[in-house]
């Protein structure tokens, strides 16, 4: 088959006719499909149902004998911190086990920095004329929502397969002193699946920047592998300390996509100074996290090997879904050179780049056919994708048959949007 851009006007018109007929037939089917959000499927949630029976009627003390039913222990229980210390490469004293959402912790840290400033800040960030964050793109829409909501200016930085474009980060940091933060998803990034190389990690912790510049190292997908090709963990806090910037990195993770989203446990790790700073504020917000849920997670996951074994069961369920997405995209779009996409080795997303100027139209066409896709632009700050090209696909939630149907429909929508544009251009 010939690439769309190489088709003659007559060929484009005939393809347009055929795709319009296909699309009309699709709409008539009255589908209700959803590939918007990266949520685990019911089968994945079932993997953790033992949690619903834990920790058991008389099991409410930690190893030290503390009654976990009561208030207290703002740092979280030591057993769970020790378990995730191995997973996240953060020393136990510098790792906190907190509430049910890492996004909440990220939001709260940005809010506390706005209200009070960080240890090195001359004044609260809110008293600065402008505070800016670097936002690798495409990226996680909820990160961008936090900074937008709190009045922080967002500066996009292009992603590569090995993390953000370091030369661009260096250039921006050197020329713009208002930059105080950066969002990063270092392993199986949302949505591109990129894995930061150690070289990129070293550069990020070493580059000259404001003293209260912070990297939000959101390791949401640290154990969420789809293949045996498991990346070498990066001990980012040691790298930052070695580079003479021990306070630069804030590490986040959670069990949301290990056990239950919304009923899991979030983690925050950093330098001793940042952890004390965080606790000085969080101790005012809360008299301690849900330690019973933390104990439940210790009993269920047991140790780092237990986490790895559990994640293999997730992989068995979701790897075939990613394979189907790849198969449909390759079959439907590759022959026309209609798009490029990522083939991630982990995480929750496939990032699809269609022809410039066609993403919003394709998503709208899919929506009219009953296929909900994350709104175009969501992966960019302020929902502005300058090329209008990126579409995020979340394959995990729907059953396989529905996923394939949704992908077939989305491909029809993409092709129609692109041919419409080309026919328009050819006119
Ligand atoms: C990169 C990233 N960070 C954080 C979250 C949310 O984490 P939590 O459930 O711990 O708030 C998600 C969920 O999709 C995510 O993709």
C-alpha cells in the first residue's frame, strides 16, 4: 500500500469515500467503548482480593507491638517502608508510607512550597512573581493539572526514548531563573513508555539550577514491566547527593496499580532535610496515615520478591492487550504511514502520533462513534499540543474483545481525519 501523503487526489477521494462508508457503518453500531484512562481491569483488581480479608481480626500490631488501630506514626509503618525501600532504592529513614494517593502528596508538596517555600527558598513560591516547571511532553495530564491549578507556569520539554532532552533542559535552566520544578516519570513514562537512562538522570541532578529547584521523580511504574527486559534501577537520591544537590529530588510511588487504585498506599522519599521539611507540614495536616491498610499490604506483598511475583500476574493479563493494540495499529495504520506509536516494555499507555493537525479531529470522530479516547492535547500543558498530533491510548481496562473493537474504530477515525485533511489540502 502507498503512504497517504503519496496518494494522488483521485486516489485520496476514492479512499475518502470508502472510509466515510466504513465510518458511517461504525457509527450505526452504537458502540460504548472507553480507552481513556489508565485503570487496571477487574481481572487485575481480582489479583489483590486477598487484601479484603487482611490483616485479619486480631492482627493489628506492627513488629514493634504498636496498636495500629490508633492515631500516630506520621511516617508510616516500618515494615512497609522497608519493603518499598528495596523496590524504590530509598533508605528506610528517608522513605515515608503515607495515604492512598501519590498524586495527593505531589499536590501537597507543591502547595506547601507555594505557601511556605522549601528549605532553600528565599520566600514562599507564591511570593515570587513567576514560578515555572519544566514539563516533559507528551506527559501525564494530572501532573500538568496540579501545576496549572496552583498558578505555576509550565514549559514543555521534548521527550526522547531515554528521558527528557537534556540539552533543552540545560538551556532552559540557564536562561530562566523562575524554573523551580520539573515533572518526571522515569520508568515506563506516561504516556511514551520511555525509560530514563542513567546518563539523563545524572545530568538532571547535576545541571546548575535554582537552589530550591526540585525534580518530582514520580516512579509510578517502577515495577510495572511487560517484558523480561527490566531496566536497571536508578538510585536517584545517591546520584543527587554525589552531584552535590542532595535536596533536588523528591521520589514518589504508590501501590495504586500494584493492588488497588484509591485503596493502596503512597510513598514519598527524599533527602533527610526534605523529609523533615515535608513532615513539619504534613504533621499539621494529619495525625497519621491508614496504618491498617499499610499492614494489610505488608501481609499481602511480603517482600520485594512478592511484589515482583505479583506484578508478573498483572503482566500476564495486560501484555496480550498491548500486543493487540500493536497488531491493530500495525495492520491498519502502518501500510498508509498514517502514524507512529510507542511499543512500551511496561507502564499503562501507548502514545500514538498521527499526522499533524489530525489528533483532535480523530478523537472527535471516535467519540461520535461511541469510542471514548483521552481528549487530544491532554498530554501537553494547558491541553495545547502544538502539532495536534498526540493521542494517548490506555489498553488495560477494557476486555480484550472491546479493546480490539475500540482500536479498529479509532484507526478508522484516524485515517478518515487524515484523508479529510489531505483532500482539503489537495482541493
Ligand atoms: C505517572 C503517574 N503518577 C501518578 C499516578 C496516580 O497515582 P496515585 O494513584 O498514587 O495518586 C498515575 C496514574 O495514572 C500516573 O500515571
